């Protein structure tokens, strides 16, 4: 049975952090009203004045969820929990303020997701298990890691060719359509190789390069992401490099126990900076990419999932894992089904997040069941990551954190590579995240004479040239509170034997 340690006593975010997260929510609302809604009304963004009464109703659950966030990021799962708040919980509290039809699905969405998120935060009050880890030398692990990296690249090049080039944003959608059309000609494993490389292998390489100052690792990781973008047209892979680099830099430059406060301040200021720039320039390009696409669209699609599957049959995973045992009532999977019903295009994948997919499959029972599964997974990751450099473990989970906020949980585990990330973290050698520094240079002295150390006490008793005499150090008492008397030296014959 694995041993369990005492509860980790992870402090939650305090008043200052909650204030910054309130600024973040207000920034999302301002961006929605002034920048996003006018040009994107056809995508479900309503251009209506904010409803102050609904805003007051949203405040309690929003604050409760914000207060649940850990201030410390010493546990790698913190990036997953924070990402779920920033990309899922926050926007679903903002969206109802600008919604005219406040029917049952909207309140079911807000209440169900907020409660599931609050319950998931209970993992920071649970003691971590002392799980056995294999002892693998860095000289064995990292060469093997490179072989896996090269092997996956060889699979991708074998089926898609070597076509490394920088892709402009105007080419993204054409490349993406070509990539999706190749699914029938490419085996499933080759399709898995691309997200495994982009979401796990390359991010770990970037994180290791930045953590240990092995710059070639970081550059090769970024080059891998750019190569995959030239094949798939997925902008998310570009975001992956920026996300991992930003998180690792924050870990290296901030007290890890207060990193949550820094993140809250950055997102609060960031959303207002992006909104102000687009508003002043009378544009929407930055807000469309960084706010609409990454954050607000998640809330829109989550509302559509709750709205459709409240009155229609649930999916029960009949399109995938349980296809052999479930009579699936639709021709499309839930994400594409929502794309057909609400966007009028069966080729549009209206991905949402772990809780939207859980509700589409099993209703509210699924929302809480999937939350429990994710809690166990995060506890496992936190347990096996102890002793690893925090930046390295967080870098391994960074893209999975974002994927859970935009995609179905089971898809993230397998297709997007979260299970692979967990295995790599479990096998990762300890103590390999610090930069290698050369030993300090010893000063050279003429004549080969060694300098005499200064007298620290000033009493004239200089240290012995060969070092201080061997004196046994005082031993600690068994309770670790006070030193025990030093052991008597061996009898040299000057004393009588007892």
C-alpha cells in the first residue's frame, strides 16, 4: 500500500488575487461588449447591454470558485486547475450577463460547472501518496527521450513529407482542410504522432531547455512545433510554445508559493491591454485571437452543449469508447453535431471542454463523474512529480491543461497525449532541472604556496594549513530538537581502562 504524507496545506488565493480575477472578469465583459459582439454576432455573441441583476447573481459563485484556486504552484496540477478557471469558469460567468434568453440550460451550465470546479479543488486538501518511482539515470532517460522524439518525427515525415516552412495566418485554414482530408489515407497511429509531438514531446523539450539553459533543446522544440503547424495549420501548436515558455519563465522568476498572484495580475492586465488596443485602433484582430477564440467561444459552445442535450438524448459515448454497446442516435459526434445545429456546418467542430462533453454524454451525473476521474489523475501526477523541477513538470502538463479547457477529457487523455505526458513525468529522473555551472576557478599563486585562510574569530588561532582538526560534529537528538553530546574520543592509553 502506498504511504500517504500529511496534508500539503496549500494556501488558497487571497483577497488581492480575487480582486485581480474580478478585474479579469470585467475585462472579458468589456471586450465582449465593445469589441467582440459587434463583428461576431453571427457566432452567438449578443450585442446587448449588460444585465446588472444577472451580474450580481453571478458574483457569489465566481468568488467562491476564485477563492478555491491555490496560490502556490508547487504542485504541477495547479496549471490545470488555473487554466480551467480562466478559460471555462470565468467566461461562463460573463456570458449570461449578455444573454437575453436566460432559460434553464444557462443556469444549469453555471451551477453545474461551478460546483464541479469547486469540488475538483478538493485535491489540494488531500495528502499525496508516496508512490514508488523507477530510478533512471538522466544519461539513460534523455537519450531514450530523444529516440522517441526522432521516432515520432520519422512517422510524421514518412506520411506527410518534410515540408518545413513558416506559414502565414492567411494559409492556416487551407492547410487545415488539406490535413483533415488526409485522415482516410493515414493510419491512426500517424495521426496520434502529431498531437503527441506538439502537446507533449516538444513542450517538455522547450521546458528543459529553458530550465537547464540547454538552448538547443528549446530551439529544437520550437522548430518541431513550427514544422507541425506547416502540416496541420493548427494555431494551437503555436500557442503551445508561447504557453510553455511563459510558464517556465514565471516559475524561474517568481516565488513558486505566490505564483498564483502573479498569474492573476497578468491575466487581469492582459485582457484590458488587448481590449484597449483593439478599441483604440478600431479593430478586433488581437481580441479575436486571444479573447474570443481562446476564452469566450468556450462559453458559447458550453451553453450550446447544455441547451441541446437537455432536451435530446445523451450520447453515452456511443460514438467512440462504448460504440459496441450503445445505440448512438446521431450521425455525428457531439462536437460536430453542435457545429451542424448551431453553426450550420457539419464540418465545424464546436469543441467546448471537459464538462460540456461530460454533460453531452451523461448529463449532470457525467459532469461530476468526469470531475472525479480528473481529480484522481491530477493526484497521481502530483504524487509522482514530487522531487522534479516544478517548471519541467508544469511544462509537461501545460498543453494538456489548455486542451482540457477546449476538448473532451477522453480525447485529451489519449489523442492529445496527456497519458503520455504522465508516463514521461513518472519516468523522469529527479534533480535534472538545474543549469549546469562549471566549478568555481581557484586563484593561482606564485611559488605554489596556498593562501592562509583569514582568522574568522580574530583570536589569533589560525586554521591548520591542512584544514581544521577532525572533531566529531554534534549529533542530533532523536527528536531533532537539540544536539546530543559529542562522542568521547577513542582511548589513547593515557586514561585507565574501566
